[in-house]
């Protein structure tokens, strides 16, 4: 069986991105590989083996154009309201908490935030299929 192990995004400023993912989601550097033209930084926390891979191209000076094809990555938390408040207290600007209902029942409570490069991140309350 296949197992998802990481998702890759391109980051313009390594330090800024590492600080954001640490502050927002408690991800720390698991590995860092420096090459001539680029650097790979793998971020994870103790909750899961799944990693966020940052690719930093050394010759890049302009922000990346995310286009209209990128969707989002999602993180699940035990207490959505507390996380929303923690984000605000730490200077991270989350969007408002939303609810999604399906067939009259709550399917999801969530909010979105953007990382320093503009990638959208969904933060979901643990509930139903979101574990």
C-alpha cells in the first residue's frame, strides 16, 4: 500500500517559512539538505510522520506565482477556537471560523490562514472524518 509522506512547496525565504510553520503548527526541522542551486527543508512534528518539504531555490528573488491550480494543505487540531485565538495572539492572521454542513449535520468547522509565500492552509476541528 502507498503511504503519503510529504507535500512540497516552494519558499522564497527559508527562515521566514520555517518560523511560520513552527509558530503556527509546531513543525520543526527534521532534515535540511543544501545543494548548489537549492535547499530542501523537511518539517514535521511528533503528531505525524507526514512532512512539509520546503524547496528554496537560491537564484529566486521574486515571489512565486501560485496560479489558480493550488488548493490547500490541511491540519487537524483538538480545539479549533483555542488555535484560532493562539494564531491571533502570535501575530498570525487567520480568517474567520466557518462551518460546513452536509445533509443537515455538521461536517466540518475550520478556518484558513496563509503562509509567508501565500499558500493556503486549512485548520480543521477534529471531528468525523477529520482525525
